């Protein structure tokens, strides 16, 4: 229609068009009469890929499973309100890949990616669950179809300034994940353990040691269904521990999960052979005891109230009585051969100490074993590791005396 200025398109003309993701170029020009009427062309462009439900925007987290159902990686995808997304895939073997794109009108997306050593396509679908929250599910399919692919289901991080974590879930935690065997000296015998905190904003932060004695740390938001995807790669990416952890108030634990623990073959270190083991992780809320309750209100402090055992490696099943003192010290009766001492930290539920063994030759230095561990309050268990320099990591356990 004419606009009264010599014909042409109306000044308020608008074009609306759904476009696939990509790069577009737009040109605006006048006709041969434009210069005669003495006005300048003006234009405004607004690019909107898709009308997303605002509730679908946010960050989604979860683990990637192989077809055999074993966890093999961690995936995070963040969807913006304008329909664009970014993602980061981390594999248990140490690789890391980032990707980006735009959600299509049917709430699906697809990306080329080199994943797990193969050129693949990563695809996902955003869907609203009965809970009212969106979830993101998909798979990673190799371009050369050999029948092996990976799949994932990601959950949304739902806590923050607008929605705080329930008070019963906030605070300090301790965690234990015992290694399933102590009879093979080529494998770690220690318990994986850590202390952790859950903030009001939903940030779960954990620090501790893997079964091999490697320091580990991990941080993740608490997701919908009160789940945390656990994924950490200690010891210079030689190891990987990954699994789903759920927060539930049970009789013996406040969170629990099955953890896949793998280690690459290495040279010149402890445990140089490759292994893959499943661990059962249990964690409990940690409440600081008073000094007369150390280390636990239900762990009676008295002479010979527990036994400590070094199991695996060269530790050879050494047992001796232990006394917990009201000020948080762990002590044993000193003998000409050995003595042990440690200090309990009643703020985070962990202890550290030393076990000394005098050698038969008085000219030789005594052998020192480092003790470290943690309290699992709901199970009345104190356990951890004993590491002697040049001799690997064994298990250090303090078990309450059974009721008669």
C-alpha cells in the first residue's frame, strides 16, 4: 500500500518469520523515488529464535551413561531466555568439550561434537515434568553407527535467592565410601571420605580423599528432586569418581548413592594398575558435639572403647586399644614398639594424626603412618585411611564396641 509519499511500502511495515539457527544478513534500500521525497530510511530489527517458556531457562546438570549403564561423564547445559544454549561435557577419562546452539521451536536441539573419542551428534529435548520443572534428556550418537551410544537426563538447579534450600538440608555433612576389598595389595584399601557443606542457596561443596589417598574436591548445585550429580577427577585426572547422590532423611544416612570409581594405569605410583569399582556412598548431617560428647554423643568415651585396624598393603592387621579424651584427642597406650595420636576437629567431623612404629635397630628412624578420617554420625562410625610413606594407603577404622 502507498504511504502518501510517492508510493512504496508503509512506514510501519513489519515482517515476522521463524528462522533456523544460523547467520543472516538483512539489507534495506529505497526505490528510485526515495531521494525525491527527502526522508531517510530507518529500520529496527529484533531477532528472536523461539518463544521459550521462561521457566525452561536455566542450568541443567547430570551424568552421562554408556549403553551398559555405567556412568562415563558429566554434562551441563545452560539455556538462555532467548533460546540460545551453551554446554560443557566432561568425560571420566579426562577430556572436555564445549558446544553451543539454539533450541528449535519444538524444544529440541542437535550439535556435532567429538565425544568419547568419536565424531558424534549430541541431541536433546526439553520437556516439562509433572513436578512443574523442566528437564533435559538426550543422547550422544556416534556418526559411524556401531550400536554404542551414551544417554543422559539432566535436572534443573532450582535453588537460589528466589528459592532457598529447606533448613533441614542446610549445614555440614560428612561422607564415607568404603573400598570393596582389602585383600589385594594392588588396590586401595582406604575409605574414600570427605566433609561437606550445603548452603542456603543450594551450593554443595565437598573436600576429602579418595580411597588411594588422593585429595579430592567437588562443588555442585542441589537440583530438583534434591539430587547432586557427583563427579570429581583427583590425582591429576588419573582417577574419576562419579554417581548420583540423593538427599533423603533415612535412619542411617542423610544422603546416599552408588559411585563408580575408576583409575587409569600409571607408572611409578601406588596402585599402577587400572581398576573400576562400585562404591556405596553414605553421608550424614554433622552436628557439633560438646567437649564431653566427643567424638559422638552416642559413642561413649572410655578406655578400650574401640579398635583401630590397619588393613591391606603392608599394614598387616595391627590392632590396639584407643581412648578418646574429652578435649578431642585420640591416644593409645605408649609401648616400646608403637604409639598413636590424633586430634579430632569437632567443627567439621574430621581427624588427623600419626601412628609411630619404632624399628628394632635404634639407629634407624621410626616409621610414621599418617592417620586421617571422618565421623559418620548417623552410623556411629569413624573411619578413614592410614598412609605410610612409600607403602601406599591402607584402611584405618574405629568401630564402636557392639552392644552386649
